[in-house]
C-alpha cells in the first residue's frame, strides 16, 4: 500500500500549553430523544472543560446518528451542541468535522453557518516531528465489501438527489429506522479480536510504506490503544453512548482519556 494522504495541517510546534483534541461517535439522536439530550449536555460540558487550552478540535465522524441536509432543511435538535461549536469557532478555536457512515450526508450547512470545514477522507497532521493519520475509519482495511459497496451508493450524487425528493418527514423517518440497526446501544457486548480488526490491518499496511507516529480513528466504538510498531500506535476513540473517551495530543504524546462530568 503506497497510498498518500492529504496533509491537513503542518505546524512546526504547538503553542506552549496548547493541545489538540479528538473525539468521535457521539451518535446524537440515538437511541431516543431523552438519552441523546443528556449526552448532548455532557458533550457541551466536555467542550467547556477543554476550551481554555484547546489549539484545535477534530470530531472524527458519526457525530450524529443520522444527518441529511435538504436544500432548505436540516434535522431538528442538537442546538446546544451546535451553539457551543459556534462559540468555540468565534473564539478562535478551529473545529473540523469528519463525516462518518451515519452522517456522510453532511454538506455545506456546517461550513457556511458555523465556519466548520467538513472532511470526507483520512488526512495527515504534521506537528513538529510527529505525524498523525486521522479519520473516521469506515471502509478501511480488508473485507467489509458489502458496506464499501453501499458507501459508494450513498455517496452517489444521483442517489442523494433521489433521496432529497422524499419529503423530510418521511425521509428522516426512514433513515432513523435504518440507523436503529446500528450496534451502538450494545457495543460492550461485542468482543475484540486484534487478529481480525480491519483498522489494525489497515494501520499495519500503511506503516510498511509511510510512517505515522499515531493512527487515530473512530467507527469501531471501542476505546483502544494498540502498538503498531516500536514507534507507532493506533488509537480508537470509542463512542459516547456507553463511554466518554477522547484523545489529547500535546505536541509530543497522544493520550486516550475519559471525561467524567
């Protein structure tokens, strides 16, 4: 594998005392309004807690359990979370939002209204002597051909146009019914086998040709720290329905931490 990844950021060093934060898989909207609202409030508390030393924040996909932007409508709700993101951006803290498999239909609402760019691929961050490869993680590695085929369909402009022709009330109802098939509500019951983890296979293959100190992904729903080589590690950020982990990079070291409100 000799795939080259776009360089999203290239800094000589982080300003003293500043950190880069990473989180993913909030799945706002799931499994019901009440629990999602409590999770949203917890996320706002987390963002409050990091804003004083945050250099930048990367949200690595599946922020929403479902999201589709019609030309003149977006899913209702999540206003506390959006307002907090806007406050951070207006206070000079860049926020970057990655699409995941649940919210790949993010288009121009966040860039235009909140000043938050939307990224659809894995990218590289170079901070001083360190390199971080980051992304959501869906569709990477061997296998999972059914999902990779479906992802191509969902990314197709014609398919998106056809879905947009459905009235939002019906379209969002259909999408929520599909999202409920997700394993997010019972993540802890699913085992982990390092030998069969597709993202670990992906990291190992990339590392053969292109070194990264840290590989940081979401999607897998388990907080993980796995050694790829003597000088490289893979971190998975977990999710926020059963957990509340996030990543913190201080310019030299990456740590997986748990937020306890």
